[in-house]
């Protein structure tokens, strides 16, 4: 399972980094990616809410972890690669408008 989650992490983070406006460092632990969203022009909570309501993608606002979380959102990658890639596609389509 460790190798599988590492593979999912690598694929998911690489895909997030292809989305214009997102920059995501490779996480070293847990099952979460924490991309920087400042390039999108969105605030963290507004984007997290919009992704859920309009794109069907759940994430947490970085501000749920404190004021320094503004400019970030948190995604879990504890899901299938297929679902993760679907989520990235939805995020990209949403951000393109």
C-alpha cells in the first residue's frame, strides 16, 4: 500500500502542477496535497466552496489550518488514481471558466 499511495501522490501532484495557477510541493507524509492557489486569483475559502458547489470537488481551505493557510487549499489523495485525475480535470475546467 505504501508504494501505491506514493504512486498516487506523485501522479496527483504532477497533475496539479499542470493546472494554470496552482503550484504544489511534493508532500512527504500523510495523504494530503497542499497546493498554492495564489496564481488563480481566488481566496482559499472562496475557491474551496466554489470547487465543491460548482465542480463537485471537495477540499479544505488552507485557512482552516490558520491565517497562514491563506493562498492554499488541501486535497486528500486517498482515492483511486482514476478519481484523482477526474478531480484534477474538474478543477482545471472550473478555473478556465
